[in-house]
C-alpha cells in the first residue's frame, strides 16, 4: 500500500504551492485535483507543455502522480445529453494526453446520480470512453447519492462495464452518509475491481459546524483520523490480506476552521496516522478483520 495526497485538500492554493506542500509533508505521490467545485489544479485546457513542466517539477520534488480526479462524464454518464457526450469525449482525450505526459495511471470518471437510474447507459458510455487508452485506468468513486453508493453496487457496475481498465475508488468516508453497513467486507466484495482508495474519516456533527455538509437530514463533516465512524484498521487489514499494492489517497477535506490548525499540519498528521495503522497491521499476529460497519 502506497500513500498519496489528494490535492483537493489544497485546492484553494496554486498547484505549484500544493505539490510543494505535499512533498514537504513527506508524501511521495499525489492525486491531482482537476477543475471543479473545490478549485482548479489540472484543467483539461492544460497544454502538453504545461504538463511537461509540471512533470519536471514533480520529479524535482520526488513526487509521482497516481491519479487525476477529473469530472469526465460531467453530471454523470447516465444523464448527459448526446451533445455533452461529444464534449466530454473531447475532454477525456485531453486528460488522457495529460496523463500520459505525467505518467499517471488513473483518471476518475463520474457514473452519475442514483435518482436518474439507467446504470446500463452509464456503463456503456464509460466503456466507450475507457477505450481511448487501454493502458489508463478509468475509475468510478463510491459516493453517497451516486449510482454506486455501496461496494456491491460498485462491483455490479464495474462488471457491467466489463473492461480490465475500469475499476473502483473505494471511499468508506463517503459511505458514512449512506447510513449503510460498510467495512472490511467491502474489500472482499470489490476484489480485483478495487484499484484506488480515498482515505478520510467522517462523522455526524451538530448543524452549522464549519466545513460540514448535510445529507439525508443529517449533518456530517470530515474529522481527524480515528475521530469519525470509519474503522480503518479493519479495512486496511482486509486490504493487506488481499495484497493491495496500489495507492491510498489521503483526502483531507477539513478546512482550517474545522481542524483548528493550518492545513499543512493537518495533512502531515493524517499521513502519520495512516502510516501508524499500516505499521500496526503489518506487525504480524493480527487476526482476520471482522466484517463490521
């Protein structure tokens, strides 16, 4: 298991500053945020020359790019119009070109909202998009409100797409708001489809808490590792059992008001907490993780 930083944690900062902070806090890889609600790091309009300069700077800092969290698919492959499909395909090809320059193995894509249904159309379109480069993984993220809110739904969706370069971003923090069972069992359900993971802890908080969001009539927030509802020791134990050797992206979403400290200190602490858990798991003598929620 390899640790990366999702630059969404630093999305309000310029990209150059964000990757410098990632390197300074000990990360060896980054998942680059693209261009969306949180900020703008790697837009599809980035030129190949700009991508080459970024690659050179990352090499100077000792950083790899493990993924770009794009919004390929727009509002979702199950809802976009045929005209939007053409526009999204153009954007997809631009991101594929950027990924090649950055030697980036994975791009995130958007399956679509659950309320719209039509998973078959979503899967069919994603399969078509993934054909643009069989060497790059196209990953859909488990997320509340999406077509894939659970590991079971994600596994079915990936099988529906039916391509080796289409997989799942496992994000148990997103599953807290689903109010559903989740935990170590998800890792076994996903199996080979698990190609990337987002690591953040989330819990219920009082309404109005800085940095919080509402879903399903409840209020949630990012919380420091170990303070929320995600039992990462069990989950990481299951990942170790399956010999997961890909990336764990620390997706620290707490703003400075929520953490009470600067974001640089927060992301350093999150990395330390995750490293400690991995060390504990690899220390031997651990029984099979329980299937808990």
